[in-house]
C-alpha cells in the first residue's frame, strides 16, 4: 500500500477471487466506485484490483465491499507467505484437474451413445442418465454456486448462463425420461445438429448437460494455464531475488535472510551466485551477467568501485560488494513494481469492452427468454424451443471480452522487461504506438555521457606524443574533473602503465611536493605540477601556438570536442581533444525510428558546434542547442501545438520537465531518479536502440489487442443469431464458447516469443 501525501489519496492492491468473466470485472469496479472518492481498476487475468481511495476508507472496508458484490477479497500476501501461497494454488490446480478428468470419464460415454444411434442398446438412456447426473450436479457445482451467489446480489455473469444451460437441458431430459416416453426400453434417438420436431417421443439432451460443463471446465483449465504463462516474465523477475546472503563482518561470514541486509554492509558473491542487492564492488574482479535484469546480452566486467545490480549472476571470480540499496529501493524491485503496475492497467478499448460486458449477460438472458417465447408462440415443438433457448444461453461468451487486453498486456510487458523496456501501463503502450516525433537529448542519450580523449596532436619538434601523454596523465592523477579523468584513463591505456604510475608517484610524495593549482582560463579549469623535474601544465589553449597545434585547435573548436593544451616547462607540446563520444548504436537507433515513421529532433544544453556535429553524424535535421530545461519544455509544447505526437527521451534532471510535458516520456535506465520518475517508459540498460524495439512492441501489442477484441465481439455477433434461429446445437455452442476464450489467450501468448528483429526498409 502506497500513499501520495500531496493528495491524501491511498492506493491499495487487492486480490479478488471468484471472477470468471468481464461482467464480474465490471461489477466489482462499479461496486467499489459507489464508495465516495474511490476508483478501481480490476484485472481479470491477474485477479488483482488496484484501488485509489481517501485515507479514511480502510482496506477492510474495501474488502467488505467486494465481498458484498459476491466475490472474495484479500490483501496481497507478504513475501514470507508466497511459497505457501504457491503450494495452495498448486493444490487448487490439482483439484481442478481431477474434476476435469472425472467429468471427461463420465461425459464421453454419454456423448458417444447420444450421437451414435447404432451403439444405443436396450437401456442406453438410463445408463446415460446415471452418468450424466453427477456431471450436471457435481461437475457443474462451481457454476451453480456462483450463479446463486450472483442471484443473491442481483447480478448475472457467465456462470449464470452456464448454470441455466446445464439445468435446463438436464431438467428437460429428466422430464423426457419420466413423462415424455424417452425412458421406454429399446428406444433409439437420432442425433441432429439442428433442433427438429419430435416424433411423439421427447428427445433427450443429456449430452448437452454433460458437454457444457466438460467444455467449459476444459476451456477454463487451459485458459488458466495459458494466463499463467503470460505472467511468467513477472514471476521470473521475482525469482531473481536472492533468498539468503553471506555478510562479511570483522573477517568472518554469517548467513542472513536477504530481508535483514542493511545499506553499507559488505556481502560475498561467489562464482555462480546472484548478487543479493544493488551495491558497489569493494574487492575482487569478475564479470556479471545482467541479461535477466536489464536485457544486456554480454557479461559486464566489474572491479573495485563498479556498480552491480541485484539479481545479476556472478560468472567469474569472488566479489565483496557493499550494499547501496535494499528491499523496495533496488533496481530489480523497481523493475518488478513497474511491470506489475503496467499489467494492472487497461487500454481504452478494454474499458469499452468492460462496459459492454456489464450489460451483456442480462441482454443474453432477455434474448433467451424472448426466443423461447417466440418459438412457443409460433407453435414450434416445445423441445425445439427449449433447445434453441439453451443454445443461446450456452453460446454467449463475455469471457473473451474480459481476457482480450489483460492477457496481451501481461505477455507484452513481461517480454518488454526481458528486453530491457519497462512501460508503466497500457496508456504508455498506446502512446508509443502513435508517436510521430521524438525529442532526443544529446549527452547520456545519443552520446555515452562519459568524456573520452578523441585525438592527440603533438608538436613536430617536441617531446613526442607518448611522453606528453605520460606527463599529462601524471599531473592529472587525483583530478575529479571529467576532462582530467578522461586524460588519465587514456594515458593509462595509451602508454606503458608502469611509466605513468612512476611519474604519478612524483606527485604523491617521492621527494618533491606537487605544485598543483587551479586558475582562470577559457575552459574554466587548469592543473599544473612538477613531474620528473619538469613543470607540466594542462590548461585551456591561449596565446600563440605552433602551426600544427593551431590548426588542430581550429578543427576542435568547430567540432564536437573540447581542446586542452599541454605545456612542459612553458612550451606548448600537444593539444588533447576530449569529447563525449556517440553511442555505438545511436545511428542505427535514429535510422530505425525514421523507418518507423518517427521524426527525430535533437534538443541539448550543449553549444551549437557539438550539437550540429552529433546531428550530422546521425542524420538529424532539426537541432536545438543551448536549451535550458524551460526551453526543452517549451519546445515540447510548441511541437504539440503543431499537432505532433511527441515523445521525449532524456536521462537527467534537466529533462524532467520536458519528459512530464510530452505525450510520452522515455527515460534512460542509467539516468537520474527524477527523469525516470517523470517518464512513462524506461529503457533499463540505457541503450537508445531499445527505443525502436519499444515502438515496435507497442504496435504489435495494440494490434494483438484489436484482433482479440474483434474476435470477441465478432464471435458473439455471429453465433448468437445462429443459435436464435435454431442453426446451432447446444453441444456445438458449448465447444465454440470455450474455443473463443482459448483463441484470445493463444493469440496473446504469441507476444511472449516476439523478437526485436531489425527493420530493413519497412515499418514492421
């Protein structure tokens, strides 16, 4: 349960039991909405309800309201009870399977004898009656109970239709056996797919009384297994969390439940083990597999000072990790929470379907009664009229309406999480589907966000490139400035490490104290120190420079890089260009967006030259440089006023206002919490290439939902009239009703196998 202090509104999650169709969903939502200030979103596929309510309304009152509607309600169970809950669900599934198997064993002989006159022996009808009775009573008992419960609350659901269909067909068959002449030994009954007039002997419909429960139980059992599959990704995320952790204190290890781990404690991660929680490596070097957490395909090398994510697998050496976040504050918990919240939402189309389902069952009941009266009024045979009435009751199926969106959404959000794309809900998916303009930040989004040495130009008659890098790296040792860190990192990689390290020792205490001071310069920073008896200065370029360095300076100032001059004993020796490099996948990502019909716009706070250089490299035509946070938000408003559907991609605090003001905000996973909190979509691994995947997944998901709803509506539009005119046998009606739900769920399950294949010229 989470609270929003600014509005004094509380959000409570409930687990609702007993729902079987979209009419149930609609009823629970309407009953909760009758409470003042309460709004609820109920999900048939997950059996969950997310309720927003004033603080003075307690969860107990909400649960009581749901129970008054004829359903069960409970608060989600704590983690310590999840294993027990899973065992309980397993027991429930076993009971459902046993009920289905027994029903099939009893029903199949009845169906075979009823459909094959040649197999009908002297007392076949009485054997069928004996076999059908437990099916009509015991097998269909859950439907009867829920139908009676709904009747007590003046509600009609799918169970009402099934219960009435079974009761009507079984009651008529009992009448036919006792009073209609069908119980005479030696009687044979032909089988027909359409109702027909009797030949003086009332027909039996025991096959309908057993087939309806058999098909409905089969359909719901398979449907439950399929729906269970759509939530597999969410469960796999939950299973990534470690259960125990080995904490190292004072040189000794002790095993703790992961819930007792605290921030700043050091814990051990052995090869093959999962990282218990988010942290920073204190000791050791290894590689960690992040594929199940962020979708990163390649193991990432880590060492002292490297950040690691809870749930990642250690595939190398022993690591000692200092915890930086625990419990609900970890990245894994945040991912799981976002996926769960996304699956609780509803698309606009599903809300329409729920509204239809709310009146669907009463309309079907009215149609069944009307059809019965019409056929009897037209002097049709009574058993034909009853057959038509039963067929109308059985064939109607609001289940598919209720499952159309939730199953697709569960499968898509789970698949997205596996690929490193988190969406907050169906509204975000709908937004992704319709965007036509994307505003991209530069630093940290299209570029790596880390300064790197791009080029080193040494004077022709000086000390040489390697020597200058060695001295510059030495004097920058210990610097916290991004430019300094970039130079040190490059020097350590470009020259012999031992020589760089030895030079650095001169700064840290081997006889000569370093003379390092900052001073005003064009770039706003500078460092000087005495290394190996030489005065080394790393500063912003100024004054006269040798021709080679002057030419390199002009090129740097017109491009994307920041120039830094290295002087040794007062002489200009080299120009080092430091820049923020374009991410390797940025060009392909921007190109894919264009192919998908999305226009890229670059908006950055950087100066014009670097912005234009990045835009040119990536083929972006519209560029806005030196943008303040207010400028970015204004640009988004302007684009929306032009009629564009705008998405904003960013990773920093300066992007938060634009993210919140766009039609869709997309945050890079490595960005700030402010940016992620303002976004509708998060690219977990910070890879801009995932944006194209997110757009394509959204379009595929919304297309799947439309197909599901089209089938759910179209099925009833076709089959109900066929049943009303007597062209659909109740047994076939029961089979069609079950198949409709299975088709919807099966279509949604295809999203679990969706692959982000590269676009090659189309808009797939």
